[in-house]
C-alpha cells in the first residue's frame, strides 16, 4: 500500500510545486538527463508507525509517517536533507470487523499531512539553496527519483 501510493503522491506533489518535473532513476542523473535541471529530490520513508484501538485503549487508529527528502545538485552531490512527519487518525468502527480499512484511511491522512508540511516548508529552504528564485516562482525544471 505505501510504495505505490507514496510514489504517486510525491509525483503529484512535485508536479504541483514545480513548473516541470522530470523523473530520474539515480541521484546523479540530473545533469545527464536535462540541462535545465536545478536539483534532484530523493524521497525516503524513514518510519511508519501505527496504533490500533487495542494498543491505544481507545476507539482510534492513528498513523505517523516520517520522511526524509535528500536534495542533490545535478551532478549528484547532496546539498540538503529535509525531515518531516505526517499524522493521521480515524475513529474505529463501532462494529467489529476488519481493521485494514481504517488503518489505510489513517495512513492516507498521514501521507497527506506530510505532503502539506513539505509543500509549506520547502519553499523557504529551496529559495535559500537556489532551487527556486528569491521571487518565489517555481523553478523551470526539477527532478524527483521516485522509489517504489
């Protein structure tokens, strides 16, 4: 569930944040792929944690996801690393049954929360590192290798 959903989520987020994105397969592929590429972003899931009603002693499913985004220049030299965490929770169903659906829903909410934090906090860091101009407009090119 996490692999494909994460890849698709990061791809949508990067497409929304930048004028153009170019998926690459390696952190040093930016310069070889497109001369306009300003940087490569590598999303990494560092931690996935969840709590069920049995664990919490309450009727709730809660999930946290911690990501690290490593930033590389077009030649593949790391210049920055951002860490952010997203949280999601849903109430447990009143009728006993499968816990898969509420856990998936809480996971989706946690991934959305993490994406919102990245989008909100990335701009200032990206301006500081020259990935986007100080005027705040998006860069003409960005790449993001997506990991499954």
